[in-house]
């Protein structure tokens, strides 16, 4: 034994050397850190950014945002339209060495459906999950759900045994006032395993030597150092000084500066998110205007006039430094249901708008308060300031009330605003998501963000039918019909789709993914 | 003495309660923490359930009473943002802030006194004029601008020093220190200057004017008449008497160095308690914000208490004044 020891040492050293010779560290910064590493505690893109390196869902959207197999190798709807079947990837091991099986899938789906999970909203249609054999599971939905896989792309799989051993069978419950073990510890199947986690400071991940995807993916990066840097100026300075390889949240004003620096590049892409103004068209009288006894926004001509008075190109060049795509619908181009016709931008025409205002009986306009977030979307408050100017030209005197999103969003949900700005991302990549939350009237899990107060029974029924319609042709026709109605009614004034800018060293030329997610395993 | 102490402590408790109350009621206007904690798909029922789990569906007086009750037992609750106990987070972050504040205080003292003495002794020197002009900049420029300026010069253009973070830290019995590694020390330079510059210029101006004052006094004239060396007069007699107000000032300013490191910490992504506070405000993390403010208030109250007690012991006039006032 003693004889072997030096030899083993030398071999280990040689292996270390071989590894370090090709080791590549990827220093990645964002504006905010993931708040927790518990995969089911928060439905937030920021958290998913880190989690996607460590944990894996059954399917995910790759760098081109196509749905590709992850822990499931294939999936399909069975002869019973209410049942989906997933074949699982064989020989997959968690970072602690446990095998990944059907039991883990059942456990994870149930955990994500649990009362304390923030992802339960994505799984409302799932009634139960059953095991067929070790590598096959079936999910039964309440009525047919043709879009089930679209909802599973951020639903990470955990190890049942590990979760039970560490008492994290449920996602964090704030009632307990205790830290949940999964907040800072992980055990995924992903390409990278967590080495250290210091919240708000640094999260280090190292390549998982037993990853199932070895040979299938480039996996060039051997170590990820993830650092949140809140101050935008500092974040860019650190990229310029070479202390970082990749900055995911680039402020628009720095794009030119960074792309002109040698050795650095900025990749641009369209984000799957629409920015728009909402209008209370349904109430008989509204609170935030200066017109007594009636609601000017209830008149379609007024809504159309407001839509025409806004110069989206000017917002793009002046406010957004070119980083936006003006839009005519709330459905971004990446989403199923989008058409060029829908996206036709209302012509900017002050005279026509004024004429419409006169026809509607408001030749001198009226006064109204616009509620706007100031810390959520790119230049959100500045966009609102521009809107104030444009609407002033047709006599609509807008009083701007900008505040943090934490104050803004509850008021939209509680119908306390009449004219507001909001952004809406579409994680399912299907128009149903937009229609269900923003156009369907408030009812159960639908219409949660719809403060237009408009209730159209016919359209509500059509939107509802989209979740269960398995005839895709028929479904597409319904989507087109509802979106057409939405555009004609002008309950919302679409402004633009946000673009994303990622700054990086030339060496890492990563394509911008429209969900703003980076998968380090694809970097070559 | 005992009566004085009891009165002081009673006042301190009252101050803490008022701060706690103000902090707690203020945060009700910051926004709804639930809206930050749940995703956009959450239904009204989901949000109500979360509010119930957090206990924020209760009336305000009940919430405040519970906060005070728990705080007395050393339980400051759990952070909404990161789901960890507030006290653990503060303990983890405090070393970073204290090390930075200590360095900034040392920097301010050494350079402030040095420059103050120099400008007092060479009143018309070119260097003195330059220092006085620069000190105006130090007093008038906002901290974040100084920080960004330093980053631009020393990190981006010259590439000498890191632009963010604490570098490598070493865990010394639970205290994570940046003093023991090269990258840790290098990371300290720019934040130290940023945080200490204002205090430095303040001390410099104070030392200068005090020194000019002292140099005019009779005992300095007598010292000169005795034929003492300039060096002995300046540093042995004048500077010693100048330092008393400086030390008093620094004692008080140390509290504000810790409390107001927020901006410096944000600019340099310095993982201290101030940075933690800013992140908490964005997420409407009420337990974290309230605890931080109470902690800072406690820090100030303790510093003031110690200063008062020290005065009481040192300065006999204070005691007699009280005695006469009482009788």
C-alpha cells in the first residue's frame, strides 16, 4: 500500500494538471442575485438563470429558445387526450450520486404543485403524476392540455431521497421563520455543481464530471463564477477592465461604449416581452380623471386617438437609444399567434387624433393620471414622460405618478388604477398566456392583471377554450379572432417590445436568448 | 452617577422604540412584499395565502407589537427576500462594513491630520492652496461620483485595482476578513478612499483651523520665548491640544461611517450591511429593513452613551453644573 501511495499521488497530480491546463473560468455578472436556490420557491427569471446551470427540467428552451429534451428524451399525448407520457433519460445521476428515476419526477412535480411553491400556477391543469416504470411517467391533466410541455421548461427536477433527508419536501414556508436547507444547498443533475454560495456576493459552480451530456454539448467552461453587481456603472466598468467575461444586464446607454472597446462585443436580441399602456375602458366613471360623471376612456374613439398620438419611433430613438421594436400588439414576434398584420403600428397622426377627440366630445381634451413603474422595465419612467408629452398634443393633460413596482403591481391587481404602464413576458410562448392574464375578465386564475374592467362573455369563453382545444387549426383561428378583437377595441396601447443586450468578451460569442436565459453548457 | 446612567438608558430605550415604530410604519408605504415574492402567474388567492403566511394580513399595531416582542427575544424574523434569518445575514455582512469603516477612519485620520498640520504651518505654500482646493471638492462632490470616478481611473483606465467586491476573504473564527489576502487588501483601497474622503477633508479643515488658533495662544509664544525647536512646539504642544476636538468628532463620525457606508457599498458592490439594506428596500423586505434601522439606531445610541459617560467622568464641570441645576 505504501508503495502505491506516491504513484497514486503523482497520477492525481497529473490529472489535476491535465484538467487545469484546459480549465476555463466564466465570470458572469448580472444586476441582481438569485434570491434563493430552492428551485420551486420563486417564479423568477433571475433565479432560473443560476438554477438552469445546476438543476434540469424535463424539457428546456435552448439558446435558440426551441424546446429541446433535457431529462425527458421524448414526450407525447397518449390516446387519452388528458394524459401526457414522458420517457425519461436513462443513466442520469444527481450530483450526490443518486440515480434519477420516475419517483424523482413525481416528487418534484408534487413539490412544485405544493401550497408553498410559487410555480403551482404553471401546473394548475395537472391532476396527478403516475409512474409507469422507472423511466416512464404519465401526467393527467384536467381536460386536454396541448401546451403542457411549454409550462415545464423551468420546472426543475429534485432528488426525492436528498429532499427527504434534508427536510425540504416542501418549498420554503415563511410561516416557519426558518431557513430551508435548499436555499443554499443544491443537488441537481445539471452540467455544473454548486461549490460555494454567498448570496449577493459570489456563487461558484464547477463542471459536473458525471454529466450525462458529455460529448453532446461543448461544455468548454469548467468553472462559473457568478457575481451580482447592482450599480450599472460598476458592472460595465468591471467588464471594461477585464474583471468579467460576461454581463447579462447591459444598460442601453453603454452599448456603444462597450461594443467599441477592443476585445469586447455586445450581442443584441429581441426580448420576449411587450411594453404597453392599459386603459380602464369598462367603468362608467373613473377615479383618476377630471371628467365628472362619465369615463372618457370608455369611448373607443378616445382610445384610438390616444393610440394615434403616440410616436413610437421617437420613443425608440430618443428614450430607448434604438433598443426597442415598436409594436402594434401585446403578442411579441417570438410567440405563437403573432402575425405581421396584428403588429401593424397605428400611424402617428396628431390631426386625425384631434378630430377623433372632437367627435368623441372632448375637443379640449381632459386630465388623467398615468401610473407608471420606475424600477422594473428598461427606462420605464422615461417612456411615461414621453407619453405625457405626446398626449399633451391632443389636449390630454397627463399627470404622471411613477413609483416602484412593489407599489405599482398590487394596484393593477386590485383595479385601483385607470391608466397605467405594464410589461408582459410570455414564458409559454403562446398567445393564450397573454389573452388569459390581460384580456380575460377577472375570474379565478384568469384575468389577474386585467384592470381594463371590460367583460366580454363571448371573448372570455373563446379564451377559455384555448387551454383545452387539441385541434390546432381551430385553436389558431380562435387566437386570431380574439387578438383581432383586442386590437380593434384598443383596450391597451402597445408601445414596443424590449430588446436585450448582452456584453461579453469576444471569446464567448453567445447568442441572446429571448427569455434572457443563458445556458453555459452551450458555450464553445 | 447612577441616576444619570438610568436616565440615559431610559432615553436610549425610548429612542429605539421610536425608531422601530417610525421604521416599521414607514415601510408600509414602500409597497407590497408579496408582489415581489410571487411570480406573475400567482392568483389573488395565492397572494392572500402568502400574506397570511408572512403575517402581514394582521392589523398594523399587532404586527408592530409582534416585531418588538420577538426583537426583545433576539429574534428579528426571517428575510422575505432570501428566506434566511435576519440576524444571520447581518452577522455575515457586518465584518465587511466594519473593516471598511475602520480603514476609512484610519485613512481620514492619518491624511486629515497630516494635511491639516501641513496647511496650518505653510499657510501660503502652493501645496497648501492645492490641498485646500481639493478639500473643497471632497466636501462638495457626492460619494457615488467620487466612487465611479475612482473606478474609471484606477480600474478601467489604469487597470491597477479591482472595481468591485471584497476579493478573497479568510474566515477567522466566523469573522470573514479581507485583511489577510492580497486581493482583499487591493479591493479595500478604492472604497476606503471613497468613504473616507469626506471625513478626511473635514478633519483636515478642523485641524487646520484649530492649529492656527492654538499657534496664536500665549503658551506657544512662551514656548518660543523659551527657545524650543519648531518641531517640539508644533508637534509636542500645538498638535496635542488640537487633537482633543478631533478625537471627539471622530468618535461621533465613526457611527456615521458605519451607517452611511450604504452608497459606497452600493457603488463597489461591497457586501456589507448597507448594501444588504439597499437590496432589501428594493424587495420590500420589511423585517430586514426594520432590523437594520434599529441596529443602526442602537449603534448610535451606544456610541453617544459612551461619549456622554466619558465626558461625565472626565469633565468635572459637567458634574458641578448638574449639581447646581438640581439644587
